[in-house]
C-alpha cells in the first residue's frame, strides 16, 4: 500500500541509565542514526531535565526522529518518522537499540498518509 511515510513508535526497555541521562550523547547518536539512513539533517536539539531525563529531536527533511527518556525506569520512548522510500527507519532503530543497550523493545509501524485515502480537490 502506497503512503507518504513510515512512522515507527518504539519502546526501549532495560536501557543504560547513564546514557539515558546524557543529552550530549543522545543528541550525537540520534544524529548518527539520521546519517546512517542518509537523511538530510535540518536541525537538532536535546534538553536535560532535573533531576533526570532527556528529550531530543532531530528534524530531517524527510520528517523527524525524537526521543524522551526516563533513566529511573531504564526506558526511552522514540519516534522515527521517515517520509521517503529511500531511507529505512529500521536502520535507525537498530542503531539506537544498540547504543541504548536495550534489553527488549516494543514497536508499532504505521504507514502515514495512505494515498488511497487522500482526496485532492
């Protein structure tokens, strides 16, 4: 089925607490994930929360990668939304899983903008 993009909603469990609380490393590894799928990076940002946790985003021409972490639960919620057929979001998923040292994951893949449902006037 043709669509405008693929959106993977990711739950990473059992992750390394120190990595989950390091905004510089999270941002760097998310940029690396975007580079691995040959995405065009527009901007990136990461923020450390007090007492812990990180939110990060990499805006790409093809859409975005986001991550929100809860080090106290060894958990990260990640969105990988890619609007091109030339980039594989699962490559970014595998990179981040390895970096975060996730013991297990849960994912949902959605096709966004299903073309058979789009009516242009």
